[in-house]
């Protein structure tokens, strides 16, 4: 039962990585669609600052894509990295105890999102509210990893007396 929970949490995390990776490829069309949907939902009147920032991002992606299409190659590599990182979690899916270090590494990466967003954000003129959006990926991502890690530690610990009583008796 515990192993299934670990695998479930890891699969949730992996799905998040894959979705993040796949959505990094079509940024120009996605950003334009997001701006259109936000306008249609009147979010641009409720939250003009974030809506204007997203519209500026969409315009910047469109303009950069038209003038400098090779810049999108960087986000292609970002997308690829998400997919490769998801594959790294196959090891813990197969043997969580032996590969617990991958889960620990993932938790470190989730925590590291926060200083990156807070340091690089102002350098790149990213508004504070959007830096918090970026930080949310680490905050949300660490939850299934922490839950999986908790169960992996219990799997790795010696059986408690209650666990031993459930084991079948071994006869020589």
C-alpha cells in the first residue's frame, strides 16, 4: 500500500513536469490565447496590472519570434529539460528506497526555484506578483515529493513490531 502511494505521488509530480515541458514549446500561441481568454473573462479589467504584463509578454514573444526566431530555441531546451527531469523519476518509481536521492534532489530543486525567482526576477524586470507565480511551481511541486519522501523513509526503516506481526511466520 505504501509503495503505491509513493508511486502515485511521483506520477503526479512527473505529469506536472511533462505538462510544463510540453507547454514551453508553443509559447507564442499560448501566450496570445491566454491574453485573449483573460480579456474575454474580463480579467483585464479586474486585474489590469497582471493582464497588461501578460499582454506585454505575448507581444514580446511574438516580436522576438518574428525578428529573432532562434531565441525560442532556449525555451525548446527548457521544455526538453522538463521532460528529461521527469524521466529521472522513473528510478524512484521502480525502486523508491534505493533511488530516494532523486526525490531529495527534486525537493532541493523545488526550494531553489524561490531564490532564483527572487534574484533573477528583478534583474529581468519581472513584477513581484509574477515572481510569486513562478515560486508557486516550487511550492506546489514539493508537496507530492515530500509526501513520497515520507513514505519512502518508512519503507526504508526497519519494520515496527506491528508490521512484523502482519508478516507470515517463517519456518525452517
